C-alpha cells in the first residue's frame, strides 16, 4: 500500500494515510488517544456482531474489519507508548472498564 492513499473502511469510516497527514495523525498525542479508543471500541462492537452473524460473507467482512481495527489500535498503541506511556496505561484501564460495562449491558 502506498503511503499517499486513503483507505476507506466500512460504513463510511476512513483513515488517511497521506505522507504528511499520517505523521500528524500518528504523532499527535490527542490523535493517538482518539485512534486507540475508537479502534478498540469499534473492534468490540464488530466482534459482538461477528459472533451473532450467520452469513458467511458478512462474517468475512467483519473479520477483515476487525483485523484493520486491530492494526490501527496497535499502531497507535506503539506510538503512544513511546510518547506518553502513563496516558497509555490510563487509557487501557479505562477501555477495559468500558468494555466490561458494554458486555454486561449487551448480554442482558
């Protein structure tokens, strides 16, 4: 994949991979936090949908989406660990709690 293209995802999601924009998106601490939280929560919702989906084709689409979200998460995580490891730890603790709440609400 070239660094100057845009990767369009499902349901209107878009991640810009342009040369200058990528540097800003993945070095700015606020952007890193946003990517980390958003990709994590979207992965969780997608995983829940995947588990209930019966269509093979749709499960393949959801699996691809989860892989992309996982890649975004770990890319942002790696960069945030270098720039602000304390904030990363705090965010991951918050995400864990949020997922527990979502799972409990979702299962009821």
